[in-house]
C-alpha cells in the first residue's frame, strides 16, 4: 500500500494499515524523540503518544507538508508538552553555569579529542526551548519553516532561538578550551 | 564575557562544522526501538475493537493471513490450545479462596446459547492458570521475565479471540480487553521488573481479572 492508501485505511479503522504506517515512521520518530529526551522510557512513552495522536488526528492531515514532517511535528509537540509534565526532566535542566569551573585554555595546544563529547554535553545542557531548534535544524536537517510548523512558534523565533543555542555552545566550548 | 573568552570561542562556521560532526552520533538510542511493545499500547488505544480490521503486532508479511487463521483455528477447536510451558501451574485451592474473597464484579455472560463459549473455555482456563502463577511469582518477588513468552502467546490468542466473530458478548469482550492490556503490560516488562511487578499487581487487583475469569469459568464449566 502506498502512503495515501495507508492513510485511507487507518481512517477506516484498518489496523494493518495502521501497523504499516507505524512501521514506516516509528523508527525515525523514536530516534528523534530519544534525541530530544535522552531517556529510553520517556522516548517509548512519547513515541506511543505520538502515534496515538497521529492515528486520532490523521483526518486533519491535509498533505500541505510531507507526512513524515507532519508526524514528526506531532512527536515534537508530544515531547514539548509531555516534558512539562515530567518532573524529573527538571533535574536534567542545568544552566551553563555548571560549565564555569574549567581550567586554563592556554594549556591546550592541540584540538582536544574530548571536544566532541564536550559539545554533546553542552547541547544536553541547553534549555529545551533552545535545544529543540538546534536539534531539529543542525542535527536533523529541518528547515526553519518546518521547525516553525513543528514547534508552533514563528519562524523568526526559531531563528533567534537557534542563534541563542549556538551562542551558548560557543561560550561553553570556549570555557572548555580554557582547560 | 571577557576578551580572553571571546578569543577562545569557535567561530560560527567552526561550530557548525563541529555540530555536523556530532550529528550522526549525538544521543542515539542504545538499541533498536521496542517497536512491538510500543505497538501493543498504541493498537489497544488507537484502534477500537468493534468494527476494526484485524492485525496482530507482528512485523512478518504472513500477519496478513492471521485473521483468517484465527477464524479457522477457532472453527476447529481452539480449546485444545495450550500455553505449552511446564511452569504454568493449575489454579491452587489457596488462590481460589483468595480470589473468592475478593470483591467480584459479575460478568454478564450466558454460555448456553453462545457458540463462542465452549471454544474459549480452555483459553480462559489457561489464562487463569497463568495469572495465578504470575500472582505467585510477584508475591515471591521472583523476576517475571520468564513469564513474558507465555504472556506474549496469550496476548496473541487474546487478540485472535477479540477479533473472532463469536466474541461479541460485552462482558466477555470487556474481560478480554482487560486481559489484553494486562498481558501487554507484562510483554513490555524490562528484564529487571520489580517496580513494574507492583504495577501489574495493582492492575490485577483493580481490574479484578482473576475473580472475573474464575466466575466466568464457573459459569461456563460447572465442574471447575
């Protein structure tokens, strides 16, 4: 079945069509969600929520964007809304102040092999509202209009947040470089 | 921000290069996504049973034939189906007494004129035995991962029965749907499942699955 047939099947209550649609998109949705939350259990929960909503709202999909983009926008929405409810996530939300106590950068003469790990850690430490556009744009390759659609914020705000995220990363890496 | 920090910051182009470098391995899931386990929950919540098409959470092409196979299997006597594991024990007297002491929500189910009743009886017996065994395992604090394969088999059969044309009695359907949710929870158990075991114990108590099963069996099978 092609995508249109799958959609029609799901709208008719066809579980087989639902499963095929799920099989086609669940791996990338799970991957995206996991990258956003970094927790297998939460990733599983939000992926489930995503597809329950996708199947429940599929009649609202107008084909203005690719189905994959639409499903991912539902996933991002599930994560952003869900994370507000997840108290433990707050424990993961550190400001970049934690990066302050770092050694003197002048001792570093060559590119540090751990710089990639430091960059990943700095991304982890970004606030969710900054990390999301960075993840979607710089790591997942989405365009600003797509991110605006996914996150429900104006395109200009997405660009501003991306710039803010990058600025914080540069500061974090500069501080690290002082080691 | 002082001058020294600014000097050591990577410029925008360099940062983007670094981000591209980590894009492929930043926060990747540790393994394959648990597609079947997630589907069990999604399917139960997104696809109402009544009038829905018949699909099992299997990823093999032959799943397309399972609804037909289910009908045939039921036709030739699914009652001979067994869980097939020596670890499943029959209901004990003690467990039966405990269940009788539990508040029972009666299932309105008449066996006399229901062609599906006899077919389902053995399956219900196996489900009862499995849940009694599970209750014992939880009470003893033993890990439940050995129960997962049996739960998976029972889950598949439960769905076959739910999708079967004969399963239209509302009380039986409700019970089967509760069983389906319970079994789906067990199938999703991680290897170390102590907290989840508590959740399953609570689910068993709240849904009164065991007393309802036993009441249904007593109704369908007077010698039980």
